[in-house]
């Protein structure tokens, strides 16, 4: 297509990893826009093709009509594909993207993605000097975009529901076979998905990266935490359990603790591909070594369940949520809006300026972390079976734990008491 040949089209692009509900956003935005008589162009495979010098072909652009999308909202995956291609690495790449969008007649753009894609969206809008109107729809199963605390990113609830069912099955298997499962949950830097799964399923304990803010984290400390929980569970007459560990805890480790960590593959945005770090096996070996040294025989099995969640068919709440988000994104742009993240709060459309989501220190989009001082987190900790400060202050409890570990009370205290130094204060409801 020649430059300027067609104008007034709305483009839709998906960035980052898949998440349940993408197709529902695409469908709703397309239907709302086409009903207005405006063209809709689906951009294939994220920003990858748009970053090339000449993207004027079917591999980059796909004309969308209502009949193309009318029954895709209940299916997982992305009909447009996705990629982690990052146009913000150089201004030249941003200019190529803008040029290719302009050549396709696209002057309005819906981006669907997480923090990296929202940052790309913001930079494109700024670079275009007003020529491109943008709206970002927050997508990530990690639930870590800096939205108000009560607002989930789409895909999170579906991913959690699918994972909870798996963890529940593992809990039954653990009890049946008298073993422990160490389940590694996706989530990159934040622990929302791990905590949501562990709390809903009633896992024995959940460890999230946010714990590292106060106590620090190392492979040794995490292995001791898990070993302490296994010993405590045993002292209470149970030899089974399921621990959910957020993959992001590995980011707090000393690189020396993770063999070849510096050589682990990174994505286009510079993030370590945590799936390449076999955290489950590292933990299993480290915990087994500790238990074996204490004469405790325990079967440990590591499970990494992550990619199975990303393309699941969305649950009804995500279907409805995503259709609302897609509708709002299309209508917002058609009515002249630009530069905002699309959110629904209390059932009402609330645009959030993308510029307000940028961390002034890093220049990147802010990441929403778990508030470890919240009631929600305090309740989850109260349910977990892990060593507590009270275990070391009660003589009988300490003696029982030490006996289970085959050591004296003083030896047990010396070995494990440091784990409770930064234990959160007990929950008080008034």
C-alpha cells in the first residue's frame, strides 16, 4: 500500500506472552469499530514485523471484519499471534513502526500486553507527536501492572483457576503417596499468581519474591524455609505437603548460586527467561541435601507449571471482562481519546494516563508488587505451615521440632531461628 493511500484505520497489536482473553479483546474492539464504519487491521506477531524496513504484506497486516471475530471470544491463544519484540530499544525502530503503521493507514492503535507492551505503546504515542492515537489494554497472567489494588489484569483469574485445579490434584496425590511437591509458579518479578494459587488451593506454604524485600533471599534461605516446613509438618504427624514458589524469587539470588545464570537466555526487553532457570530441580536437590543430613527420608518432586496456563480458554469472568475492555478501547479511540490505559473500576470505564504508570527512577512501567503488610497477605501467612517465632519461644514446640530433626533444641534454634527474624507481625482485626 502506498503511503497515505488509506486512512482512518484502527490497528490491533498483541505483545508479550499469551494470556487467556486476548481473543475476546480483539473481537470486541473489532466489532465496536466496524459498526462505526472504520477499518480494522490486525497486526500479526506483535511488533516483530513492524520493526522491519518494509512490512507491507499479509505477514504483517490482516484486515478484520465482524465475521472474522464473532466467535473467538471464548477461545484461548491469540488469532494475531504475539511476540516480545521491543521497538523501544532504538528510536530508529520506533520510527519504522510508525512509518509502517502510517503506510497501512493506521492512525489509531490498540495495544494488548503487559508492562513492556504498555511502555512501547506510550513511547510510540510520544514519538508520533500526536499523529497516532493509542490505547493500551492490560494483559498478563502475572497481575503485576500498576493498577489500583482491586483491579486484576485480564488472564490472571483464568490462569489461577487452571493452576488451582492442578495444585489441588497434587495435594491429593501428595497425601496419597506421602510425598512433597515443590511447585514453581510463573510471575517474573511479582508473586501475585503464586499467592493467588497457593491461597485458593490451600497449599502448605507459598513463597513470593516480595518476602525478599525485608529478609533478602538466597537459595540457602529458601531451601531452609522449605526444609523447616517439612520438619514442622512431620512434627505434627504429616509427611506430605505442597509448596508453591514464585519463580521471581530466583531474581534475588546471588548469581553464583545459580549455575550459568549469567548465560541464561534473556528476552527482547532484557528480562531473564526464568523458565530457563531450573529452579525446581535446584530447590529439590538443596532441600533433599538438608533433610538427608538430618536423617529425614522424604520424597520430593518438583513441578513447573506455567506455559500450560497462558493459552487456556478464558473463564466466564475473563470473557466478560475482556469483551468490556475491548469495547471500551475501540470506542475510546473512535471518540478521540489517546494515551491511556483502559481500565474498568467498579463497573465504570476509567482511563489511566500511561505517563502516570512510568517509574521516574527507572523510566520503565511500574510493577505492582504484593503488599506484604496487607490483611490479604497476613491471612495467607497465618494459614501456612512454616516455622514461626512462636515455635522457638515455646519450649515444648521447640523440643518436638528438634526431636523430629534428630537434634537438640539448641542445635535446632541455631540452625533455623534466623528464618523468623523478619516474620510479619501477627494479624490483628479490630
